[in-house]
């Protein structure tokens, strides 16, 4: 196959080195450059969103208002969530997909490199717009990230900026997702059938599908908000024959798949890292794929579990309860598979592995509380309390965020050619793991005892929980600086870090990305590689054997 | 398949760095910031709107021109062709989901809100306490008669005509496609012009219908939930028809400039798919918005 | 194999013991502790039971999964097990760990469905109360009894909660969970609540009843409760509703029926019986049936808008004097007592273009609200006229008088 390129009319684009300076980043169509941009962007947003969460936690340290007005507090809650979800976790995963998907399936770049550039560059602008609303008349949006009308319609000048920022993020996500789907479906190296793809690629394929399906729905929902406010439509007012709850249905039709968008790539990462450090192939590759697909399917029919208290008809409440509880089954399959993969392995505990193991523990705890929330009559008690806040931070922070951190530790030697510092990696891990539990575990109790969410102040019996939680939050935030320095040192060779790692940085690692040099050259796989059986076997024995 | 070069190449096609996407972003952002400012007290002024729109349109034009050049220059392999096919399909899927949100709103309003506000099912108290006497029959502008009494556009009138027009245009574009595949370029161009004309006619009738609705039927965007769903659905559809017609026009001009080959013309096909999508959405609209 | 078992048992016992202790403790605590309160209704007890059931299921699964993992982490580390095994793909195993959770889930879902059906059955209620959410207070209407009143955050809490109030909130009794006029209901009766809202979505929640329902503008949701023990039960608004979402508590006083009837009669006649004065206890269970004391100072405030007919002309001084009170009660939260507001969120009314401009615009804004500012339709014409006149003649503003009939005309 490789002989063919002689016949090919060369155009120098292929060996075009990057531009210099800022124009390199503005003009780049290179998946590695864009991956790097995405990751740095996500990093910045995590930092900003983290600062906002510290404002929240500082105010909640003690009962009574100490630092901010309630209005500003609500702005912080709303912006914290939007920034973390749309600015942190999602771009973080897209950055990883940019870097790794082409290298894992053996192609030169994403299918639509210019669109890829577009999708990235929308984000800084969209977030500048969104965060800029903090300085507008009436302040930033303060109606919660869920943007329920009629409350959100009370937003001041920020309102249209919020809506258009969401539209822009939608464009970014959809273009990014189309790119990933097309790349995976169309650009795999010869020999790599669907069931030989690494799991990270699989989970991203499904995630991208979810994105394409639901981001437009969100766009539709916020468009209706816009016309309700400025053009006199009545989608969400009863007087005109609409219903405020209709927004919630449309929003959560997006919103629930969205939460799986934030966890499926994490599943993929963990399914990649655990076999590497257990030195044993994944227990059930096929069932992992089917479980991911089932989760994606179910995610479309459970949305109303966020709205059990709005007064749905009984039949609806029952249906959504049953459907939601079902999700525990495929998710359980995943958890059991990870455990079975570790079982009788030969494990070492480098930092990526530590974060992955913590992921399995702590995500499962978050999943358990999710299951509790799924039981409608009991959710009447949990809903809109800190129990919910505890639930989703368990799945999002030690879930999604830990997986991103694990992935960065795991692949940064491949990206930069320099190993991170293992000692500081472990310190970072232990501090993170301890503080994150300190932050969010007490919130379960606060919620059960009756503390509602989205409040700047609370009755005095909740003080102890909040004190612990705030201490944890500050500790966690500070611990991340270790991570930042550790990673930047690998990027820029600080502290005399030298390049010169083997291609296969981790002895137990498998997959095409480990067959190229470290650091990976600017262009990899300009000619499709032969997907060797040994790489394939390590990822999925049976499929290769059968093929 | 493809030209000799494209066929033989197993190399991946990798475009050079480009400023188009970034510039497009700048244009788009200027546009939305301008519009947002306009909506809130007009404190930014019209310059960003116009500047943004012009930049965006210019870049979109340049970008597609670039793609056309690359394609005509034989740089695209069969794989790139498949990429565009997949890309276009998924893009259309995302558009379908966008419309789904509005169709969903329509079904919800008709199927659930109307009975609830009229006291059926689980919401008896709503009716008794808040909206006594309201009987929600579709079309409705809600218990408060928002926007005042209105009439609806009868389905078997201009809308039916428009349905026929769009369906015909679906046929003409298929004829054009066949002609292209058989290498009858002249005929193809003729069918394409017919399609463009049908698209434009559709838009003309729709504009007429809107004017009629606003002036004679008192049916406006503000006519409660009926007006909201009616105008948002048909309006977004109309925007898509406009876009589709423009794309058809571009393709026709490209055909006249000698672009596309009988066996390789994804630009043409992509637009045809889009046109069929617009067509199908319209049939949905005709049935659930106008007719039922 | 032996040692593996030994490890396993030891580990799982360890983890199990730790979790059990926590859980057992959680179980015995009630409200104010760290578990969901058992509550004082049949439904709330069932809900609590379900909560504990699903909790224990999670604990058991957690012990198994985490136990195995921990065991594996310890035993199957490379220094201990240098050669990894090579097994994978077992359909049998996959089926087992699909089916077992499924069965567990069914066994949880069935009783949950039963309780849910019971909770949704609002038929055959003994009495009905309409609950309306306002930004940021509750209005209660005893249907068919011509009794209705607002219930707002107690004044001492309200002062203490201001930014920089300097008050030590731990010294404020029932900080943030006390109101001026609590809702009073009889014990042993099925009380139905019709929950709705005047502006944005709120949610009416009393944990001890296991009742939480959203208050949705334009719609009415129905819930019910049947309280078994007299006492004072506290709740909060549980749906983000803007600035003061955290400051619209709910206090329900459940009293024996006779006492309730007496209270209702008194309320109708405009006198107040002490039943309405909340007993300052936190725990619901031990609250003794209340003794009847002297009438409270303040007469009941029946929703002003309903009661009052707009009087013709009032003097500027009258209006300003009345307006000051209305302003402190309704507007100062945002625009501050000195009218300076909290820019940029809440504009200053001092020298404001709207206050200085045509009266009609200001009336419209106060009646209908704008953006973050809620509508104040619920105030009477006189109150609105008064408060507008007050803003127009205070802090150096001087832009004339607005009479109640102008407000009436603008409605
Ligand atoms: C990454 C994000 C993520 C993930 C993965 C999940 C996973 C789940 N979530 Fe969560 N959820 C959120 C993010 C997420 N959630 C967010 C952000 C909100 C709040 C939004 C807002 O209001 O702002 C929310 C809110 C939320 C609610 C609404 C609560 C309320 O507002 O009242 C509910 C209710 O059903 C729920 C349920 C679930 C369930 C059942 C799962 C399941 O997928 C979990 C399944 C996993 C397990 C169960 C553990 C592993 C399984 C086993 C070990 C097998 C055996 C187990 C059993 C048989 C028990 N979630
Ligand atoms: C992904 C989403 C995400 C993340 C990461 C977080 C992180 C945190 N959250 Fe957030 N939170 C939400 C999503 C998230 N949250 C949502 C959806 C809500 C609901 C909002 C609403 O009610 O509308 C919410 C609400 C919320 C509340 C409730 C507010 C209220 O109800 O009023 C609180 C209170 O304690 C809180 C605290 C925190 C804290 C202390 C963290 C800390 O963990 C923050 C510290 C984190 C960091 C410092 C980032 C670390 C990451 C890295 C270092 C990764 C590096 C990245 C790369 C290499 C690319 N959050
Ligand atoms: Cu009312 Cu929150
Ligand atoms: Cu959900």
C-alpha cells in the first residue's frame, strides 16, 4: 500500500512546518496543535471555574453573608457551572480526542482540519463573551446553569450574550463532534475494524454521536428563550398557551445526554489506562462497547429524572424512574469489568493508574447516589439539596476531571517526550484524593439534613459540613498547582527535564500511538500504517483472532 | 473513481494552515455581539452587525471557493470524498435535531399543555383556579388570548401549492443529477435553473403568506403558542430554503463554469441532499403545522 | 487460595464495619443530624424507609466491589504477582453481573412505585390550602375560608442576613427558618395544597412531611399531607428563584383540630391567637401542643390588593410616609434603604432617569417588573402610589406625586 505515494502528486502542504509565533496557532490545522490549544484552553477555564467555586465556598464557610451579595453569589454558581462544563470538561475531552484519535487509529489528522480550527477558535471568543457579562449592567446570568424560565428572563443586559455564547459553544461542539465521527468512521488504518478500535476511540465515537444529537436541541431551547424575551413568543408562558416546564423538558433532553458526554470519554480513558498498568488486557472488550452504547441509548429516555418535582403525570414519573434505574446495569458492567481487569494482573501504581483507580472508586460512589436520586419518591426529598450537589460533583470531579488528569499524565510523555515527575505526581494524587472527598462527602449529609442548593447562606445547623467542605475545596485548588508545574515542566523542559523516552513509554501500553516516536512528530501517519496484529491483539484479542 | 492521482493515493489529504476559520470566527462573533447589543438597549450600534455579516459571508464564500479549487485541482482522494459525504450527513442530522426541538415544542403544547390548561388529566386544579372557562382547542393563543383573535392559514391553499413546488423541485434536482451523471451538462444546467426558480417561487409565496398573516389574519409571532410555533417552525424552514436556494445557485454557476465531473461531484450531491432534507422538513410542517 | 480468602474476609469486614458504623449512626439521627428526617407522616416514614433501603443496597454492593478491588490492589501488585494472568471475555460472567443488578433494581423499584402512587393521590382531602410563591415570600389561602396571608422571613433573621450586618447569626433564634406568619394546619386531617406561583418557579418543601413540589406560574400542582403529631415544621424554598431564594423559608404549625378551628375563626375576625406565633423549638417531634396566649401585636395582613379599595386623593405627605414603610418592606432589599441600590445589578434610584421621568413609566415598571426586578402587582394601588411617591420625593429626588387612581388605571 505504501508504494502508492510515489505516484501521488506531491504538494508541499504535507511537509509544511508550522508557521512561526502566534500565527502558527491561529492558522494551524494540525490536530496536535489544536489538541494542545484545546487542553490549554480547558486548563484556563478549569482555573477560572475553580476560582468561582472558591468564591462560592468562601461565602459558605460560615452562615451569614460575609463576602458577596446574594445576587453575585448566584452569578458565581451559574458561571461556575457553565465554565466548568462547557469550558473545562468538554474542551478538555475534545483536546484529548484531537491529540489521540488520529494517532490511535493511524491517520494523519482529523478528517476536516480547517473545521477543527474553527471549532476551537470559537471557544475563546464565546467564553470571553460569557465571562464578560460579569461586567455588564445587571451582572452575569444568575438563573443557574439550567437557565430555567421565567427566572432567566429576568437577566439584565447579559441575557442575549448568554444565549449567543451558548449558540457559539454549540457550533463548536457540533463541528468538533462531526469531525471526530467522520475521522473514526472514515480514516482508520487498513485492518482496523470497528471492533479493533481502542476503547477511547469507541467511547468518543459514541460521545460525538450524542453531541451531534443533543447540542442542536439546546440551541433550539435557548433560541426559544430569546424569542420569548424579545419577540413576544409564548413558548414558556401559560397565558399564551405555553409552559415553563416545557423548557425543562427540552433542556434536559439535551442535559442528560450531556452528562454522559462528560463521562463516556472518561470511561474510555480509564479502560485504556487500567489494562496498561495491570499488564493484562481488558476483561470484556465487547461488553464494554455494548455497555457504552446502551448507556448512550438510555440517556435519551431518562431526562425527566431532573424534574420529578415539577408535577408530571404519575405515568411519566414511573417511566422515568424505571428507565433511569436501568442505567445502573450497563454502568455496573463497566465497573465490574475494570475490577476484573485488575484481578490477577501485575499492577504498578504510577500516577495515571492512581487517578484511574480513584476514578473507579469515587465515580461509583457518585453513581450510587445517582441511583438513590433515581427513585422518584425519595428524590422528592433529595431534589435541589446538597445531596444532588454531592452526587454530581462525585461523578464530575473525581469522575470526569480525574480522568482528564489521568489522561494528561498518561500521554504527556508521548506529547512532549519528557517524563513528568513521578514523586510530585503522587503527591498531587494523594492531596487531590483526600481533599476532594473532604469537599464533597460532607455535602451528602448537608443535603440529607435539609440544606437546599443555590443559596449563599444557610441555617446554622449545617455549619460543620460547610466548614469541612470549604477547607477541602481550598486544599484541592491549591493542590492543582503541583499538577500545573509538573506538566509545564514536561512541556518546556524545566528543571532540566530531558527528552529521550522510548516510543513505548509504558511497558504495558498498546496501540498505534506507542509505535511513533516520543515526542510524536508534528505529522504522524501521513501514510496509513499497517495495523499490526500484535497491537490489535493487546487491545482486543478475540476480534483479531476471528478476523 | 476520481482522477488517476486521487485513485492511486493512499496518502491522507492534509490541508495547509489557513486563516479562514479564525477570520470566520471573528466575523461571527462580531455579528452576534452586535445583535446582542441591539437587543439590549442598542448600546453597541450597527457597525459590528454589518462588519460581522460581511466578513462571515466573504469568508464562507472564500472557503467554499478554496474547496472547489482543491477539488477541481484533483487533490481529493476517494477518502476525502467519503469524508465530505459523512460530514454532510452528520451535519444534516444535527439540523434535523434542531428542528426536532421545535417540533417537540409543538407536540408538547398541543398534546399536553392544551388539555392541562383546559382541566383534563392531572391538572384539574390549574383549570379551576387559574384559567376557569378556558377550553384549549388547537389552534390556540392560550387562556389569555395573547395577541388577540387570529385566523390560521388554510392548508389546502398556498401551503399546498408550496408543497407541490418543493416536491417538484425535488424531482427537478434529481433530473439534473441524472443529466450530470450521463454527461449532459447543458440539460443538467437547465434542470438546475428550474430548481432554483422553484426555490425562489416557494420563498416568494411564503413571504406573501407571512404578509397576509400579519395584515389580514392577525396571526403574528405574538399570537400565543400557535403563533410562536407556527412562525418559528416555518421561519427556520424558510431560512433553510433561502440558504438552500443560494447553494443551488452557486452549484449552477459552478456547473456553468465547467466544474464537476459525471463521476465525481460531491459538491453537487451535498447540496442535493440538503435540498431533500429541506423538502422533507416541509412535508412534516405541512402535515403537522398547516393541515392537522 | 486460603490466604486470599483470609484477606478478603478481613478487608471486607473492615470496610463493612466502618461503613456500618457510619450508616447506623446516620440511621438513628433525625432532622438536624446528618440523615434524612424520618418525618411525621405515614408517607415521610415510607420515603425514609426507601431511602435507607437503597442506601443499604449501595453499601452492600460497595463493600463487594471495593473490597474486591482493594484486595486485588494489594495482592496483585507487581512486586507480589510479577506474572499477570491472561484471562478475559467470559459471557457467563457478563450475564451474571448484568442480571443480578437488574434483579436488585426491580426489588427497589417496586416498593418505590407503590409509595409514589400513594403520594400522588390527592383525592378525598379534608381541606385545601392554596400556596402561592412570590419573589420572595409565600402566600397562603385557606380555600373557602376567606383567610389568606403572606408569610415572609422573620425580621431578626432578615436583618442579620444582610451583608456586613455585624450580627452573629448563631445567636439569632431559628436563623433563616423563621417566618412572621406561619402556616397553621390541623393534625390528623388530609390537607391538600394547591401550589402555584406569581412570578418565577419556586418549590414548596417541608422535609418532615416528605413533600416537595414546584410552584409554577400559570399552573397548579397538587400535593397533600396528613400530619400526625402537633409541632412546628420548617422548610425552605427549594427552587432557585432569584436573589433571595435562600431567604423564603416555610414554617408550618400543626395543631390539634380544636385549636385550629379557633385560630381560623380568630383569623377571620382579624384578631390573632397565639397559635400563629411560632413556638421557638427546632425539633418537630417534641413540640408540645401550644398554649393559647394573648393576641399578638400585629393584626393579620390579609393580602392588601384583595382587601382594599383605592381611596381617591391622598396628600403628598401621607403618601411619602406610607411609601417609606412599603419601600423598606419591598424595595430596600435591592435598592437599599438609602435608594443607592447596588450597582451594577440594582440601579440607584437617586437621580434615576425613570424616577425623574414620566410617572407612567415608573408605575409600569413597578407593576410589571423588568428583568431582575420582580413585578409588584400584588401590592395595593395605594401602596404602589405611595412607594412611587416616596421614591420621587426622597434622597434629593423631586418629581411629583402619584395618586392611587393613576396606578389603578395603569393595571
Ligand atoms: C458525569 C456526569 C454524571 C453522571 C455519569 C451521572 C450519572 C447518573 N445520574 Fe446524575 N447528575 C449529573 C451528572 C451525572 N450523573 C448532574 C450534573 C446532575 C445535576 C444537574 C443539575 O441539576 O444542575 C445530576 C442529577 C441527577 C439526578 C436529578 C437529581 C435531582 O435534581 O433531583 C438524578 C435522578 O435520577 C441522577 C441520576 C443519575 C444516575 C442514575 C446515574 C447513573 O448513570 C449512575 C450509574 C452508576 C452506578 C449505579 C454505579 C456503578 C454500578 C454498579 C457498581 C452496579 C451495581 C449497582 C447497583 C445495582 C445499585 N442524576
Ligand atoms: C465539570 C463540572 C464541575 C466541576 C469540575 C466543579 C468543581 C467544583 N465545584 Fe461545582 N458545580 C457544577 C459543576 C462542576 N463543579 C455544576 C453543574 C453546578 C451546579 C450549578 C447550578 O446550580 O446551576 C455546580 C455547583 C457547585 C456548588 C453549589 C453552588 C450552589 O448550589 O450554590 C458548589 C459548592 O460548593 C460547587 C463547588 C465546586 C468545587 C469546590 C469544585 C472544585 O472541584 C473546583 C476545583 C477544580 C479545579 C481547580 C480544576 C481542576 C482541574 C484540573 C487541574 C484539570 C486540568 C486540566 C487539563 C490538563 C486540561 N459547585
Ligand atoms: Cu423561592 Cu426559591
Ligand atoms: Cu440526568
